[in-house]
């Protein structure tokens, strides 16, 4: 009787299939929670776009005042003022390799689940790495990610997209220079919030993002409220529920020291190419290496 045993290694087709069919939960002591990326990668703040050379948005840069009130046969103004502008954003590409060497194939040969576990582990590592890279590039300027807009560029007075805030002052964000948070942090947060808010409930910041240190200082200002805690936890401002003017206050892992951002997430979107939204390619073998390589990549702005 013939012995049809399990092969010692799997071919590329099997590896490609395992990319989609197997997931892996790893004990992680390296990566932190991607706060900014996770906030943007939601149905409300993520927009999939069917490609294109770039993306444009129409902006209202000033109020229109061409009309007015009239009586009878008064002459009406028909001059249309220039109240709109267009901004252009460029795409940015990111990638992370999934590499399996011939040595790793041999070490995980035999039972099928061994090589599948290896592929699942490598795939999860690739996913964590590219998300962490995006988290950092969305938070602070990264030279090789010069088209991906970070928080420091977004909330600033300089150039954003193709519009220079230095000349188009209406395009500048509100920036408040503050001193020690313990002495004037809350006052400056209140001043900046009221400056940018359209009203108490509409077009005002929907989230505040800062550093762990500033977040801790903010928490310390609320310590007296702990005395209001009771058996059913009402009045307890737990570490997951800090807010300012009813708006959540969170911290990111790559926010630079001393910074706090107030964002209105109704106008902040992560736009991704619908065909390459963190997809994983098939495994291929380079002609000059005994490895199999796939890539996790995405195109975003």
C-alpha cells in the first residue's frame, strides 16, 4: 500500500491560502495600542476612494456677503465674490514584508499546522508593524512619510496640503502656547476650545489627544472628585473616562512632549485606496534568495 504522507514543506499556493484562513493572537510586549490609527480607522472617519492621482476638497474660506435686503425696484447685486478654495492632498504608500526563509520552512516541517502557525505568526507581526508605522506617521512628522498628514502638521499655522497658512491665514489652526499644565493648562484648554468652537454643541472639538504625562497631570486635577465615589461607582472618574467639557481626553504613544490637540473628528478623515486598504499580497520567491516573501501594504492620505 502506498504511503501518502504529509509533505515536509508547503508550496506557495498553500502559503497564500493560509494568509487568509488563519489568524494568530500573540502575546505582545513590544507594541502599544495604536490610538490615533484606531480612531481614524472607523466607519465614521475612514473614507475609501477608488484611486486617482490625488484627492481634492472644496473649502469655504470666508463668509459670502453679496446679498442683502431690498424694497420694490431696488437694484440687486449680481457679483459673485471668491469665497471658496480647493485643497489637494497626495497619496502615501506604506508596506511591511512577510518573509519565510527556507530554514524556517525546514524547522516547521512535518505536521501541517506547524507551517500554518508560522505563517499566521509572521502575518500578525507584519500587521502590527505596519499599523505601528502608520500610528507614528499620523502623529508626528516622519521624513519618509512626507505625504501622510500627521497631527503636528494638521494642527499648525504652516502649509497643509497645497495651501500655505502663512499667506492664507484663514487656513491656520488655533495654536495656544501654554506654561505648566498644573498652573494654566485647564485655562488654556478652555480658551482654545472657545476660540475654535462654533457653538457649545456644534463644531467644537470632539476629542483631545495628548501625551501620557499631560494626561496624568489632567487626571491629578480631578483627584478631589474621587471622594464622590460610592458603591455603585457613580461619580467615579475612572482612568478610561477622562473628559473636558464633556469631550474625551486620551493620550497617544507618539505625541511629542508638551503637546495637546483638540480635534473635531467630523472634519478629520483617513482616506484610503479601496483596492489597497492594508491588503496582503501572494507569496513570491526572489530569484536570488531561498525565501518566500509577501507584503502587507496600503495607500493612504
